[in-house]
C-alpha cells in the first residue's frame, strides 16, 4: 500500500502542473512505474520509482504507446542526477 501511495503522490505532483484531464494508461502491478497520458495524446509521462528505468521495459512501454497513437518524435527523456 505504501508503494501505491508514493506512486500516486508522484503522479499528482506532476499532473497538478497541467490544467487538463488525464488517464492512467498503465500501472505496474508492483507499483514500480506508471504511464499517464492526456486524451488527445499531446502529453504522456512514464514515471518510475527508480531514477533509471530498465531499458528493455522502457522500450516495451514506448512500443505500446506508439501502438496507442502517441508520436514517438515528441517524447523526451528526462535526465536525473544521481
């Protein structure tokens, strides 16, 4: 339950910056990551509890986003310092 609450708070911290509707596209059963988007596909966030997400997992998520109609050219990776 704590992992779920931490992930939920992380999502809310990001989403509160935008005045738009959003949808939870995907959530890991263990609450290690979530994917949040907006209905018109203009924004999408892949959020991980870890600073560095497993590359293979990220590629799988991005593939599913592409299949949902998200423009891969617009997706930017954020860099985090250790």
